[in-house]
C-alpha cells in the first residue's frame, strides 16, 4: 500500500526537499508528477514549509544546460526564485564537516551527504527524496517518492 505524502506533511510541518523532487515536478515526470504536485501545493499554501540546499540548483540545471533546454532552465529558475515557503541553505563549514562525517559513516556520495547534512543542520527532520540511501541517516525521517505511487 502506498505511503501518503499528505500524512507525512501533516507529521512534518517543515520538510527538506532533495533534488529529484524538483526535477519530477518541473519535468512533469509521468510516474511521480502527481505526488510531487501535491507536495508543492502543500508548500505553496503554507501547510508545510520547505528547505533545500543551494546544491539542488546546481544538480537540476546540469541536464538542461547539457541539452541546451533554455525552457527547462527558466522553469527551474522560476520555481527556485519565486515559489513561496521554500528556504535555501548555503553550504557552510559546519555543513561540510557534518557531510564528511555522514559520508564516512554511511557511505553516502558527496552530494547526498551535503543534502542530508543541510537538512540536519537546518533542524529539519522530514526529508523528501527518492533514494533509499538516505534511510541510513538516523537524524532524518525519509519519505521515499517511490513508496507513494
């Protein structure tokens, strides 16, 4: 039985959004768009607040730049710069240190370690992603998008 994103958002009024969720939403991914749309509607209405690392912008723009898809680049910038109730977490020395520790303890890739460390350092327990590797990190409660469909 699928997990409910709505119940996860009721449990966690503040959530951290990993890069994949932005990509599914903007690119209208056939499998995941409906659930991501629901997540972003909750954020837009203020039912939940969200945060993400500035690293997410780097990650979402690589493919559109490679494909020379200015329309996608503009869509991502529009979402990232105008969407309400999303805050940005800059990479700091403290986040870098925690990311190194998480990478060493759990074998996370550097970008994943930065994402998890950003959420933890921001005090956000609810973490929305689509990568089970984050389940290894005890300080966050993960909603895996695949479990919602």
